[in-house]
C-alpha cells in the first residue's frame, strides 16, 4: 500500500515537472485579471528598424508594440 502511495506521489511530481518544463520551453504566459501584457518584437526579417527617438513600434517594427494583451493565457 505504501509503495502505491509513493508511486502516485512520484508520478504526480513528474507530471508537475513535465508541465512546468513544457510551459518554460514553449513560452506560456498567464496574464492575471489585474495585469496588462506588453508585447515585444525582437527582430524583423524584412530589415525594418525602429526610427531613432521612437520608443513604441506603431508600424510593426521591432521593439515594444503599441497593442497590449488582455488577461488570459498566451503562448
């Protein structure tokens, strides 16, 4: 009986570690109901760059995006 409980606990821990690793690898983000997410774009394959002096990307350039993310689950 103790062996079954030990196996169940070990399996639970392994599943928890698997899903935690999965979310880290694939970039799952949960935005709470009192939070706002800010999107960032790191590079653009077309070579477009953010003009000097501009801090927010309005025309799909790399940088901080003007669109925010509402509460929810994002990948």
